[in-house]
């Protein structure tokens, strides 16, 4: 199946979810968040076309060295059917799937879209919500702004309500690591 990507698969990421990850950067995003860290992925015409079969072949040779895949972009839910083929393969290998989206979890569920629902069923962790520049903080785990949530998708679907992953919702509070000491040079 055809899919539009912003970049080739990125290996060995430690910032796009827990553990060592492969990142799939989808092309196309309707949210256009001010301050987005990846604005080159917004256009629906840029990037390049490839197919899920080639991506899965590449993943089959490399996933064993990683904890899972992170679906980012762009917004992976724009190409839910193609992205789900990849997510389904990753789950069949016993690995986890994280995804980033500008949509709220509730919006995705209310869409009543079969492809979106299938993709959600293969996602373990969802970082949802638009990036809001005024809510930006460097002290957040795996998200850019305080309004975004890190959701345990499996539990949320099971209990029919949003279940947050508390350990990621806390702020790092690493101010001491970033404080610059005052020195006097003579």
C-alpha cells in the first residue's frame, strides 16, 4: 500500500518514546501548530511516496534491535490505513507502538472511522493534542506542551475513558541540571 513519508525511517531514537525506537515520519498534517518542531511535514504534497511492503521489509531486518516504533510526522492518523499495516507488523513482532497526533483521543474515537479505530487498536501509547507554544516546557517527558496527554491506549479502550500514564505526565523538574553557575574569571 502506498504511503507518503517525510523522511526515511529513523533508527536508534531515545527521545520519541520509551527505550530505543525506530521513528516513522509521516508527511501531511492539518494542524499547523505554531512552533511545531517539524513544520516541513505539514504539506500533503512534499516528502516522498513509498509502499508499506518496503517499509516492513526494512523493519523486519532492524526491529530486533529496538523496543518498538514511534509513529510521528505529520500526523499518522491522516494515513491511518497504511500506517496501521506497519503498526500491525510491529505488534506481530512483540514490540510496542507509540504515536503522536494533533487530534485528541476523543476526536479520534468520535470519528467512527474504521481505519483510525484499527490503528488505535495497534497503538500502546498515544501522545495526543496539538502543540501549544504557550504551554511549551523542556521539563516534560515525551511531549512538547503541557496540554498534550500521554495515554495508555489499551486501558483507555478497555475502560472506555482516557487513562493517562502517570509516570510520563509529571514534570522532570531538572532545573538544577540547566542552571548555569556563576563564575568569576580573573
